[in-house]
C-alpha cells in the first residue's frame, strides 16, 4: 500500500509540474476591449483608437497601431501612447464610408510581441480626404513609392509569423498530456495494488 501512495504522490507532483510549466506559455497579453470595437458600425468617425489589455503593455518603440481604410489609405497618425494596460493612437479625420481595419502590434508583458486586427465600419463618410498613397502611420519614411506599400504588407506578414512562433505549444496540449499521464498512472497503480492482494 505504501508503494501505491508513493506512486500516486509522485504522479501528482509530476502533473502539477507539467501544468505549472505550461502556464508561462499562456502569459501573453489579451485584448479585453477596443474603441472602436470589433464589428462596430459608426455614424461618426472616431478620433483615436483605444486598446485595453488584461495586463500592462511594455512601453517600447515596437508598439504600433495602423488603421487602413476601404481604399487602402492609412489613417493613424502621431505617436502610439502606452498607459499601463491601455494603448492609444490618434487618427486623422476619417474619409470614405466603408470597412476600416485596425492592425496593432504591441509588446506583451512577458516580452513577446502580439498582434491582431479589429474591423469596424464607418456608415457615413467623414470629413477626411484620402492621401492618394497609403501611409504607414507612425513610420513615415516609407515615402510615396510602391515599395512602401509592399514593405507594409511584408511587415504584416512577418508580424503574423512572429506571433504564431511566439505562442509555442498551446496550453490544452499540456493539460491533455497531463491527464493522460494521470490516467495511465492510476491504471498502473490499481494493477499493482491488485497484484499485491
């Protein structure tokens, strides 16, 4: 009986170790709200984008917010401001009605960059005029060349690849693995207990 208790105790410690090791993988910041919100339809154009996360965002030069309009024009301008868990970016007056995409990349509390997109619709045209060439928002040295547009597309692709790579193994895989180990351990322990009787 002592072997059974020792085995189950060792298995429980191993299970806790596996679950504890999996927790840092899920420590990335999570967006809890945004203004404008995902799927929101607005009559009046917003003057800024506000993103609120579950943990403080690191105030770093890599934090970016871009707002792309229906014609591919960029509408974010100025500096991205970080205040704890809130990230804000000013917008120039929006123009045409249609779908706008907010793309963001911020440095998570755990040091990994996270990025995603939020879509909203402007139902009535705003007072802003399209610039004629896409602008990258905070980094204005991309110029009016077609390469600036391609560089932005490449940066978006790189960001998505980085986010996918930085997440590692999903937590559910660790939990399922731990559950399988626990069940296997219990089966072995029960069989060992029966053979000693």
